[in-house]
C-alpha cells in the first residue's frame, strides 16, 4: 500500500453531499466532454475513482469505464450507483494495482495524485498508467498549481475557501513538498464546525512532465481547465495530457 491516507466510512458517507456543487451535470459537462473525446471508442481507467463522481456519468455517456480505488467505503458508495458488470472496480492503490486489459485513456482528476506522499510513488503512478495504456493512449491529470508565490517570507498558510459554511486553508512544508489542507465545515444550524485535515504532496507541471518521461510518455497538451482555456502564468490549476508513443 502507498502512503495515501485511507478514506474512512464517515468520509465516504458524506462525500457526495459535500461535493454536490462540483458534481452537478452542468459542472461536470466540460470534464466529461474532454475525457469522452480522448477515450473515443476505447476503454477508460480511472485511478482513485472514489464514489464515481466522474466515472459513473462518463459510463452513462457510453464510455466503458473501469476503476481502481484504495478505499472500500468509497467504492461501496459507488456500488449504490452502478453494479460491477456496468462499472468494474478493483480495490487497491493507483501506483501499483494492475487490472486486466489495455485502455485508450487513463485519468486521475481532482488533485488526487497529490494523495501519494512521495515522489517515488508519484513516479510509480505514471508508470502504472503507462502499463495500462494501449499505444497512442493518453494519461490525463487534473492538479492545482502550487500557490507558493502567495507565501510572503515567514508565512506558511494560504486560504483557498472562505464562506459561510466552510473555511479552508493550506499549510506548507517546503522541504518535503507537502501541504496540509485544513477544513472547518459548519454542520447543521447549531453553529458547530467540524474540523478535517489531509496531507498531500504537491508537484509542479514541469516535475510531472519529467515523471511522464521516466514512464515513457510524451507531453501532448496542457490547458487551464476542462473547457480548453489556455494555461498561463496565472492559472491556478492545469489539465495535462501525456501520450504513449506508437511503436
């Protein structure tokens, strides 16, 4: 097992409700359009498929989707939406778990590669993607750009969400390229807040390109969002595509 933190039953049970805004048909449409176009008539493999936020609606579009998921509670929630025949899921970590067959698309969304807490494990994830890809197939990652330029000297925290129901900020450990995302979420109307935190390893786009080269993949595309908008110096995240060479 990798150093990813395992998502618990409690987290899995509330995940879809907390991500409802990001899971609406309108919010997901650009993501699904992008992935369906790359999958074409082939099969797609989602690393860290979770509760099926992306994988289930992509399957409903006619793409044959298989998933790898480390957390059994998250996979159990997915099972309430799609059965094993419709959307097979293998329990295991995305850096080493192998599933049968080859795929035209392997994808990893919503910053999930950062759940792997060492560089070696992130490289292994690229190698595992390449292992599953057919020649000409693509590996897609969605990941934030580390917001380190917002850190003045001596400061270690950057807020990313401040609203009536949620306060979120990241603290950074620069030597290890780690960040901890802290969440304070108001539950119900009694004014109480629930605290949560998760550790991640951030990586720059150029570092990911080197990981891809190690895995034998070629960088093909980088955009700022699923709608294809250009990636610039000010982009807070990126969608990157690497291709497995033919021959």
